[in-house]
């Protein structure tokens, strides 16, 4: 990958790649680390990026509404995202305010759009993190046999939630053979735009 010399190009590239990742399984930015804070301790987990809307500065994934991350957001809505592409040597860090959507239009839309195979985990009756005597996914038999239908996963809607983050800071790092370099973008509400600067990597 060539070195980029324009901050606008970097910012546009970050959002373009995130948008593509949200629609393309296997994209290097499809699986991202999502961070919350609980009792002053960072909490990290991998999530599947399901939505990236540059115009709204929004990233989203879906989650079990009974999971700990949902409670973390309720207590402290500041959240971070981290992605790494080993092929291009790019790291992307994003920060913003997270919200949980359970039964609104956004959650309904994502539930309708997702394939049943992506929704089977919400049929679990056990809360995520529940101790088990042996390794098990705790899924009912109805969602273990292919093909899984929308009717098979319908009961899971009560456990489904969408987590959205409105991004207000973007960090971008490029590890390059000719020298590593880094950019930071901060959203300026008055200007309704991201302001960028190059910073020391």
C-alpha cells in the first residue's frame, strides 16, 4: 500500500473500508475489538461489524441484551473500537458514545436484515457468561440443524439488541516500510466535520 499524504484521503479511506467491512464477511475490518468500561476497568471483546454509516458517524453490531456489555454501556456510554489489517499494516481506533436499541425501528430493521444463521445465538435461554459443567454453546436443538429458518430463531428476538456508537474520534496508524505515520481526527460539532492532524506514531 502506498503512503497517503492527504488527511482527507485517510479519513475517507477509513469510512469507506468500514462501510465495505459491514457488508462483506471476511473483510479484515469485519471483526473488530469493542471496548467498554466497567468499574474503571477496560473490558474488551470481538464483535462483528454489521453497520457503518459515514454520514451519521455510526457503527453498529448486534448483541444479546442480557450480556454484560449492555450493562457497561448503561453505566458509562463511552466506547472504543479497534481494527487491524495485517495486509495493509493499518490500525484503526475509533471512540464515541454508545447506545443500546432493543425494540425500536433500528433494532427491528437489523433483525429483519440479518440471516437466521446470524441470529441463532439469541435462542439461548441461559444468560451469556452463565457457568457450565462442560463446554457447550447452550443452543436449543432447533437451531443446530441446517437449514435454520426465520421461524426457528423468532423466539430469540426478545434477547436481541443493537449497539450503536456515534464516533467522535478516529485514530489511524500506517506501518510502512518507508516510515510509520499516524493521523488523528476529532469531530467538531460546530463545524459538523472531523478535523484532522498528523501526529507522531
